[in-house]
C-alpha cells in the first residue's frame, strides 16, 4: 500500500510526562530535511487532497485526533486515526491523502525527506490516477 503505522518510542516518567522520539536509521529509512505542523484547525475541516511524486513523510498527532484517509490509486484505500502521540504513519510517495480534524485544534506534525517543492505535488485526483498507471506501466516494462 505504501504506508506503515508505527509506535513511536517513548521514555515515561511517573510525574513529569513522556518524551517521544524517532530517528533516521532506527525508525525511518530517510533523512529528514523539513518539519512542518498544522495548528488552529477547527473540527470537521478537511485538508490534504494531494499526493507527492517523490516525498517521503512521517505524520503524527501529538494532540487531538485526525483521520488520515489514504488511497494508492490502484484500489487500496484505508483510514487511519491518529489520536495518540505515540502513533505515526510513515508515508511513501504516490499516495493520495485527505485529513479530517476530529477535534478542534488537533495538531498534525509532519517530518519529510525534502525541502518544499510545489512541483512534487499532484493536486488533481484524475491526474493522480494517470500518474499511478503510468508509473506502474514503467515498472512492469522496465522503462
Ligand atoms: P499543503 O501541503 O497543501 O497543506 P495541506 O495538505 O495540509 O492542506 O500546503 C498548504 C499551503 O502551504 C500550500 O500553498 C503550500 C504551502 N506550503 C509551504 O509553503 N511550505 C511547506 O513546507 C508546506 C508543507 C506547504
């Protein structure tokens, strides 16, 4: 499908909270070049509606609850709820995603493999399906 759900490692202390962490090499297989996070989103707002051509990402929600809908363009679709700070989704390229905020002010954090490049986005769903089909054909013919 092109994604993996992981449990983020944590160090817990009884009275002073939890520290969570992930590292390249141990938890993710790409170097992180950019981190962004989305805040001040009201409940029921939908964001996303795009795929990436090359970008690899890890998404996590340290506060609140966000549904992440994933679609590989070849019939595999799933919804993953990020509602715990120790759960993350590692997302490979070429997956269409929509995010829906279940709770006001839930925070979505994303660490990614490259700097921002609008040319890496596919923001039109029919174009995404064509892109997936062409890439699959290239893989099967070795072009
Ligand atoms: P987008 O990735 O579409 O956000 P979402 O999927 O949450 O709706 O980005 C929203 C806008 O922000 C878009 O105009 C691109 C811009 N942007 C940057 O300038 N830098 C960044 O690192 C990111 C992720 C987005």
